[in-house]
C-alpha cells in the first residue's frame, strides 16, 4: 500500500482527491496539509511514499519551495506536482527542483493513477499538453529571438513576485505574503525589469497583469 500525503490549500481539491483514492487498491491518503510548514511536519511524522503538491499554495511559500525542502530532507519520497493551469513554466521548475511528475488539475480524474504509476517506476510523468507546451517554448527560441517579456529567465522567487503583481497585490502585501522585506521585494522587481526588458514600474504592472490573464484565458 502506497502512502500519500496531499498538500493543497483548497478543501474542495483535497476532498475530491480523497474521493478518487477511496476504494482504489494500492493507495492510501495518510495526511493532508495546506502549507509548506504543515507538510514538512507531516513528512517527518508519516514518511509517505508519495507527496502530491499543489504548485500555488497561497501562503507565502509555493509548492516549488516544498519540493525543494522535501527533496533535501526526504530524498526517498516521490513528488507529483499539480497545477490549475497547463503550467509548462512551472513543470520545468518542478522537475529541475526534484519532482518526478507534473499534472494539470483538469487531468486528475482521468490520469492521476497513470501519473502515480509512472513515478513509482522511477520515471518522469508529464501530461501530453504540458509536453507540447514545453517543446513549443523550447523550439521557439530557435525560430525567432526571445520575446523581451519572456518569464523563462526568472528565478522561482522572481516569478512568484511577478505573478502577485499581476494579481493586483500592492508592494506591502506581496512582501507580507512572501515573508520578505519591502527593500528585498524592490530588488526582485528591479531584476525582473532588467531580465524582461521592462522600462518602468507601470509597464511592469501591465506586463504582469497580461501574463496572469493569459495563464487563465481571461481578458486583462
């Protein structure tokens, strides 16, 4: 029986996953957490076989942060990361950080067990849509110059800052969510502007809003 710990800050998702696993032989949900600290405590207590992690936990530290910590402290635990959107930019970061798979929440019902069996075998799982997006982004670089507003060059923290800007949070709110000082936040903002060739703060905000709108297919 494979023990699974689920980390997600949405009760509906956790309950849905519990329903999926209920009655399925071979898997047992032994713990749930809503943030990185709770998840690390559960890892020490339960030592599961598989950690199922939402990439956006909305509590200052992201699922990518949890992947990094879990990989360092519990290298034997296999990690599957999930995301609400197609998440191609998250998928690459997750795998580089130590996850063994990445799945869209839209695909959970149809493909969760395929994903889990894949990572149990020690192989990497990526949904076909994520594979397509990663390949498209990669080969685009050989077809035309990089767009000045490509997020691929941002660090994990810079990407988090960029996305929070796009969601309308003010400087103090972003600093509070990420548990950093406003001066550190400003340093991240400057680096983002340099890397993305953005001339000023207002253009940064506009680019961030457009990026978030594109991720969720809504009008900015």
